[in-house]
C-alpha cells in the first residue's frame, strides 16, 4: 500500500514539474527571461513558491533545463533530416543541406527574438548552458560525422583534426546568427550561412 502511495506522489510530482516547465516556456517566449519571476510561474501553475523549489533550486535551473530540452529537440530533428539524405550524396552537398536546415529552424521555428534571449543568458553566464556550448552536443557530432566521411572518401583534405573543423563550422553559423540578430532586417540568415559555409567547404575540397 505504501509503495502505491509513493508511486502516486512521484507521478504527481513529475506532472507538476512538467507543468512548471511548460508554463515557464510559454512565459519566457512572451517576455524576456528577466521579466518572468518564480511567482509569475507559480501563479500560472496554481502552486506555492515553496512547491516550485521542491522541483527546481532556482529559476536559473529551470531555464537551464528548458535550454537543454530545446537543444536536444532541434538536434534530434537535424539528425532525422540527415537520415533522409541519400547515402551517396557528396559530403559537401550534405554539409550545405544541413546548414540550410539549421538556418530554416533558427529563422522559422525558433525566431530571432527567442535567439536573442538565449544569447542574453549565454552572455550573462548565470545559467548552465553546456547543453548548447559543449563540443559533445549532438550538432557537433553531426558535423563531425559528415566531415569525417568526406575525408575518408577522399572528397576533403585537411591538416586539421576533424574535431577542429567541426568547431569552425559551428562557430561560423553562430557568428552569422549573431550578426543576423543585430541586423535582423538587413541580413538574410540562410544566404549568409550557405555562402560562408560554402567558403569553408571550398577550402577542404581536394584539387
């Protein structure tokens, strides 16, 4: 009997935690992270602030979880996208296809305003954002796999390790994205991402 009560409490706790995450996600999309308080979230959820801290030690911890979940979802989408690409497609074309997909997701699914909010958090350094920055993030591994395949098949050549090349592609997209956020109306994110990554690819192609 006690085990059933414990299981019920755990299930209820998990349901409450998920509710807090979903409410916070919506509020953060509507306003900036700094403008949303723990009390705003708990009022929407219909629970006490004390109950909030049972699930999260701080608002920053909740934000870190949201960022990690968003990063994981988008990376899963990128992986699914690559799995649909023909195996005989050249690595250079695959890299450009992935770059175009990333630009579409950033512009159409995430949006400039939400990306700005994430960059504000990254710059503030108050939240654990390793899920976005880490070299072990799935997106890095996707670039790594394509580049490694291109080198193995003789399409690419480079004196740099594949790990370094992967970081350069990610840094290129991140830098272009920052420029897009700053000059939103004057910058075509997809066009610039494809142009810059295309130049990186040209430097790797065997003559």
